[in-house]
C-alpha cells in the first residue's frame, strides 16, 4: 500500500488516487498568477493539520506576505510557526539576524537551511515547499536540471514529500522548467486563459508516478476565505490562451515542433 498525503486542495486528491505518495518530489509549474503559491499553501497547511513537520521556502514573496495570503484562506501560519510546527525560510528579504532567512540565494545554502529546519522541527513525516525553485537558476537556466537533481538527492533521506514550484513563463518554457520536470516524480501544471473576457485558471496532472491519475484539464477557482477549489474537467482551446494572438501563434508553433520532436500527441484542442 502506498501512503498518500492529502493536499488540502478541495477536489484535487481524487485526481491522484487520494493524494501524493509519501516521499515524492512534485513539480508545480505554471505562469504567474495561475495558483501555484495558493496550491502550495494548502499543501503546507494540510501538513500542519495532520501534525507533519512543515518547511516552506519562499523566494519571491516575503514571509509576511505568505502568512497574510494564507490567512485570507483561513490558514493560521503565524500560530503554526509560533508553536514550532512550521518553519518559513525567507530567501527574499535577507533580514540580518533572522535565523530562518537566506543571506544568499543559492541552492546549497537553501538545502543546508532546510536540513537545519528539519532537525529543529524534529523526527517524523515532513512536508517541504520550495516556492520557487526558479529563483535559484534565474541567471543560469542551464543549471536547472543539475540543481533540481541535487535538491532531490540530498533531501531524499529526510522524509520529505515536496512541492517544488517553477515559474513557467510560456515564452521561455524551453529555458526554464524542464530541468525540474525531469527529476520530478510528479508534475502538476497550472494554466490560465481568458474566456469570454474573463480570467480562468486550469490545472492538469501531467505526471504522477505509481498513480492512476486523472488525465483531463480541470478548471480551478480561487475563492476569498476558502482558497483553491478544483472544479470539473474542461476542454480548453488554443485561442483561449491569454496572450496576444501573434505571440500565441509563435508559441503554439514552437510547442508543436517540440512535441513532434519528442513524439508526444496534442494536449490542447483547437
Ligand atoms: N483572497 C483572495 N480571494 C480570491 N482570490 C485570491 C485571493 N488572494 C489571491 N487570490 C488570487 O490568487 C492569485 C495569485 O495566485 P498565486 O498562487 O499567488 O499565483 P502564482 O502561480 O503566481 O503563485 C491572485 O492573482 C488572485 O487572483
Ligand atoms: Mg507564486
């Protein structure tokens, strides 16, 4: 029997046979504003609820911003931190004298800090979120794969089930993201589109080892006071992509070419 960790995202766990297998490193990828951080907050909070040791590394928002955002969805990160159930490692603010802040944004420093945090929280099942990994290879995208591999190899024995977030600008999809996706046990991809003049969000489980996972694109909602909710499956069309038409055409062409190269089928209707 595979032990599966609930994500705490309403409607998500049924897409992955009940949850994310313990010990997995799952890539959470998507463009800005698609819901990667909100998804990660739920996963972290579910850990607190279940008594897991929770470590949240934030590189693009401050610790305070993460706490405020979580609070809007009824998750009390501040108390969890105070009670020693959770450590938020701030890799953005570089506050001097703050034990859980990263002075340098480097993968090795981050991994060291995460292990230190795990030691502090104590023995037992743990959850890790790194939001995001992209910050570590911003100026050296070619290192993405090596860094991702290193993170997995080193943290593997610390009983983490991890979400590794990757900024996935659709225009730079070939420079970012791939490194992480190659080492990941699972991939959850977020997307956005404007349909009928309205922003919509979608989610697709692209990969989950040892899991008969759902293969459809699902609509996702983010509700004030509640957080993320996974709605029913949909078919999205190419022309719904929320970018100027000429940009979309170029991207679609590039993606088609890449897919042909790796021998994959179409995953977008249109
Ligand atoms: N209290 C809230 N109520 C409704 N929607 C919210 C609330 N807080 C944030 N959001 C939505 O979540 C989005 C941010 O999602 P986020 O997970 O941070 O995206 P990213 O993929 O960049 O990490 C915002 O742009 C907003 O649409
Ligand atoms: Mg984010």
